């Protein structure tokens, strides 16, 4: 590593410590390669030549830090993204969930909410939404606000609709939203079963017992230690034989809790909790 790269990493380390002390957001165990790239993007966006300059602005300008959250947390989502995953949930998890008198789901790292609304629609079509509570959590307040609003650009609906049908949708996605002024507003009846809340996988604890956790394309941005912490939270939250869904590039076999889960639907990353 060059002296310049080493100095960048040192300043980055100081920045993350400072943000934790100032705002209590803990990015210190995020994957370093991803952080380097995104902090450089933030430096360009906010016209900072050094990490130290970015640190000074973020510490002294809370409004700027709110804007910069989008660089520290990746907000890329899509309704029924990876349709085969949602089809696996329909075919393998939903019949089991239907055996419970009441159901709780946790969508961890829900970003701007596309996956949350996808689950609400899936469960509505299975006749389970009325007895389901979906916890939708993220650390980015702006993303949570967008998720709760449930309004997405109308030009995204064509792709969302294709995903919905590939995921086994039983009607038309347009049945669940109204359009106007270039946006699609999802049905407020779906919203009644969702609780949106701030929660950090890096610092917070388990808050409820749940039957399914979906945390997709989040762990890839964590280092191994933080991945193990997050999966430990999911394990503690899940009921016996509860389901855990991960992203296509995420797996448990090399982690601390590999023995606590069994992959029930390869190649989809849909696991079940095993053991006492």
C-alpha cells in the first residue's frame, strides 16, 4: 500500500470514529473497500479535497451529514428484486407461516421500501396480511421516510410489474397502486400491517420474536465481524425453524452461525433456523 493510500485509510478510520461519537452511527465495521469508494464519491459531491475536509464539514453541518447518509448506506432496491427469491418464499415459507395464528416479519435494511411493499403484496395474496406485522427497519431516516410514503416513479412500474409476475404474482401489480403526477402510490391498506423504525445492525439489539427475517444485499457491505453480529441478531429474533432470506451474493457457510441454519431452497438464499 502506498503512503498516500495508507494516509487515506488512516483519515477514513478517524472519520468513522468521529461520526460514531458525534451522531452515534457506527460504520466502523463496514467493508473497507466499499467505504473507500463511497467516501471518495462523497468527497467529490461535497467538494472536499481530503477526508479530513469532509470530516470537518460533516461534524459541523448536521444537515450535510443527513445528505451524506446516502453515501454510507447503499440505497439500491427494486420491487420483487430477484424474482426467484420471492417465488421461493411463496412456495416454501408462506405455507409454514400460514400455520401460525399471527405472523411477524422483519425486513432489515429496508432502504426505500420496495421490498417491504413486495412482502405486503405477497402476503395479501396469500390471505395472511391481516394477521401479519412487518417490521421495516433501516438506519437512514430519509430512506425510511421514502419507504413509508410508498410512492415511486411511474417509469419504474414496468420493471416492477415484470418482477411481480416472475415472482408468481396472481394478478396485476397495478391493482395495488394508484398513479398520478408521474408517481405510483401504493395502497394504504397494505401500510396498516407495517411498522417502520430506525434500527442499526451495528449497535442495536433484537426487539421482537419473528417468523421470517429478510435482509438482502446488506451483509455484503459489512466486514466479517459485523456480518456475524447481524446474523446473531437474526438467529436470536427467529422462532424455531424460522426463515432467513439473504441476497444472492450472501451466504452463511463461513460465518459464526453456519451451524444454526440450513439452506432450504438452493440456489436461493432462503435458510431455516435449526437447533434448540
